[in-house]
């Protein structure tokens, strides 16, 4: 859309590079071309703006095949205005001098014409094809037929419109019919899937059997090794018991030998000690006897009074507190004293 700015009695227009502007002043051409910018007066000017960029026109229509089946066609047409002057003279691309908006809907007219022409070409082609052919080969055939038909149509070239590209996005039958047509392929795919499932299950069963056999072989091998281990442990225990018994016997014999040697040594020691004690006691006895003999011999050479005095001294008589002298005792003493 062109930008129009008003300044009292005059206005200024500035167009985009993708639009072709045509300015007529009093019926005569004043300005023409893409991306124009100029001053004009609204009272004596006629303005038209033609887009020259590529435009997309979506198409959606239904057709009938040779076997009376309904199909839906979804396509898209790319077009552009190749002759803006011719298009402006054939279609109303006039714009309001105050707002810059189109006074009518020229692009909708072009889109409707493209849709009708493309639909007519596609319907003619589909009427000569069966549903199976349309679904399998229709996309390419419809695209080529519609493109050739639109490019060769004189009404579009007479309006200065050129078709750049035609794309057929989808060509589909009714849902029930399409589902029925898909059934054989689905069944085939399902059969292939079932076959693959069965093969996978068979392979899984085979692998499980192999795994079970391997586990059984492992268990058998483990049992055999466990038996060997038990036997080896028994042999080891018996060997340890035998060695322990032999070691105990040796230790017992050694202890008995040590006990016998100790007993013999103690007996020898006691015998030597007894002999020594006997010799000592015999020597002491002999010494004491000799001592007593010497004492007795010495006492034998002493008189009775001296012996008595020594006896009293050795006897350790108790302390005499008082002494009573009787005539019987004094008389013999005095007689001895006188003598």
C-alpha cells in the first residue's frame, strides 16, 4: 500500500519497490513505474497501484474420477503481474488519493479466475482417470496439466498475469474409500509385521532356550566344582585332624618326658639333699656329743658346790624376795666353814 501524506491542497505519494504506480493527471499519464514518489493534487489525479511481486493463490476443490469417485485436490499457484499497464487497464487497481487503499478487490478477482481455470483443467484430467490412477499418478499429472493450462490460457495473458509455479499438495479420496483402498496394503504390512513378530518371538524363544541350557550347564559345573570343593575340604580336615593328633601325641610324649626328667631330677635332688642333711645332722650330733662329753669331763673335775652353783646359774632361778634360814640349813654350812 502506498504512503500518502496530505499538505493542505497537495498530497505526496510514496510507493514500495514491489508495486507499480500509475498516475494520470487530467487523463494524461504523469508518473508510472515501481517505487514512485511524487506530488499530486487529488482533484485532477487518478492513481492506480499494481503489485508486481510474486503472489500465492491456494486452491481447494473436489473432482470426480472416471469410476465416479470423489477426490479432493489441494494445490497452490504462484503468479505475478508481468504487464502492470495492461493489468491496470483491464482490472480496477485504482486507489483512494486520501488513504492509499484500493477502491475494489482486484486480487480477489485474479484469485477467483486462477481457481476456476485450474479447477477446470484438473477436473477434465480427473474425469479421464480411475480412482487408483488418480491416487497413484494424480499429483504429477494434475500439477503438469494445471501448469500447462494456466500458462496457455489467453485470459490470463490478456490481463498481464503470468503463472510462475503450480504445486499440488494433496490429492485424496473420501475417508471410507481411502480406508478401503489402504486395507490391502495395511493387511500386507500387518502380515509382514506379524511375520516379523513371530520370527522375533521364535528367536527370543531360541535365545531363552540357549540361555536356559547355559544356565543348566553352569549349574552342573557349579555342582561338580562344589562336590570337588567338599571332597577337598574333607581331605583337608582329615589331614588337619591327623596332623593335630600327631602333634598332640608328640606334645604329650614330650610333656611326659619332661615330667619324668623333672621327677627324676627332683628325686635326685631330694636324695642328695637328704644325704647332705643327714651328714649335717650327724656332724652336728657328733659335735654336740663331743661338746657334751667335754662339758661332762670338765664337770667331773669340779667339786659339788661349783657344779651346784653352775646349775643354779644355768637354771636361771627366779628372783628371791626373802630368804628364811633355818637351823637345819645353817648347821651344815657352818660345819663346812669351820672345817
